[in-house]
């Protein structure tokens, strides 16, 4: 099925859309060398420290040092960052969709709440990220979805007209924020649901 003439741009979230992730992999990898028990380590991964890192307010080195101190990690900062970053697995259906949309000459962009070490990891690991025409990462604009600032940063930097774009994200509040700015947003739940929703826009 060809794309509707009005849809010229695809904007993708990364976590739980293009890539599955699980921070328990970090916990399991580091637990034997940390003074904090695993269930307490998991709380650190969703703390204000992580938010500051995702906003780019901390360097990779600063984050690794502070997070390692909080969980009592005895290893080197480089080891910590490696374990922190190796949490992803690809979503094959979404990878296929990127290839199809690119072949149809849609402009493709990434819009993600993420940190610098994760960006370095997944862009090096998977060639799919070379298919994108640009990316707006929270760590480079000091804003987190669903704050309007991060969406506006993407629209302004890449000259995207909201009405031309469809946005895919796993969180409804992030999709709602995109819709408020004029993008067509879809909350990603599973592949069959997504296909049904995309069909309304002449996409698959």
C-alpha cells in the first residue's frame, strides 16, 4: 500500500518501539560487585539522577561516577557504562518498517528520551539508525518528552511540517503531546494494532 500524499515524514521513538530494553540486565550484570541489593539498584535506574543524565546535564563520566557511588559499584566507570548501555534488543517488525518507509522516500527521524552513552551504543550496534535523516535526543536539547520543547526542537531543526508527519511512541502521554502540536500520533502497543492504525493513513 502506498503512503498517503499527506504523510511525508515518519518520526520514531526508540525505546519499546524500535528497540526493546530491560534495565534488569544492568542490575544482573553489576549486582555481584555492588553493595546495594538488586531491588534497591533498580530504583536508582528511575531516579532524578537518570533524568538529569537523559537531559544532558551530566557527562557520561559524571553520571557513571555518581550512579556507581549510589549503588556501591566497585569497578571502573567504563565497566559501569558498558553494563548501563547493553540493555537493548531490536524489534524486527519495526526495523522492517523503517526499510519500507525509506524505500518509499519518506523522511525519517528519531525523537527519543535517551542519554549519550545509549546513543553511542545503539547507533554503533545497529545499521538501521543510518536510515534516518536526523535525530532529536533529550540529552542534546535538555528536554524530556512530553515537554513541548523537544518536539519543537525536531520540527525546527529539520524543517518538518507537523501535518506531514506521523509519530510512533509507546507512551500515550508522549503521543498526546505530539498531537497537540499537530502531528498525527499513534501509541505503539503491538504490531497488529499498529498496522490497523497506520492503514487509516495509507501506511503499513
